[in-house]
């Protein structure tokens, strides 16, 4: 039995039970409203904010070079909040595999103070990244991508 069939079966079963109870006088029947006036529907504009939108907003809010920041985020992770990389490397401090996490590829060897939850959280990690950009330390954190940006632009 597929999912739709199960839903229909359960819906019909509930209806049969409700009608039976109503006929037995144990439950009042209330007619369902089947027509809704268009004016009665509250209209809301639905917008989907992408990861890139959030990063751009943060860059503008911090008066930073939006295009450079987006370039680095794309270079690091394709702007994927759940990106995981560098597991082929070994951390010299711990002798364990390195894990670079999230959009900003926050390396657990270089930043053991940052949890996986923080690194994979787009808002938290972008706030963290903006602080690095404000200090002008992006070359230290994202050398390869920053150098690539400098060569292209």
C-alpha cells in the first residue's frame, strides 16, 4: 500500500467512525466549509533567501567587498553550508584527519575552538568570516582563494 493509499484509507476510516458516532447520537455532525472566498485568504509574499543572499547581506552590512567575499565562498565550498573537505590531510597537532567545515571551510585543526554546529551554521560562520574580512586577514584564512581572486581581479 503506497503513501497516498494509506492516507485515503485513514481518512475514510476516520470519516466512517465520525458518521457512526454521529448517527448513534454520540457526536454532533458539523458540516465542513467547502468554499473559501478569495478575499478571506491572507496573501503573503513568499521569498526564499539563499545562502548567497545571506552572505551578500552580511557583506553589505559590514561595508565589505561583496563580490570578493562571494568569490571566496564559492571557491571554498560552492556556498554549500554542509560542505566538508580536507579529510585527506592530517592535523600535525592531533595526528587526526583534518575536517574543513561549512561554507567557509573552517578547519578543525586551525580552529579547534569552533564546533561543528558553529562551522555548519551559515549565519554563525558568516558572522565569524565577516570579522576576518573586517580585519583584512582573509589571505591568512583563505590564502588559495584570496590569491586566485587577486590574480583575476
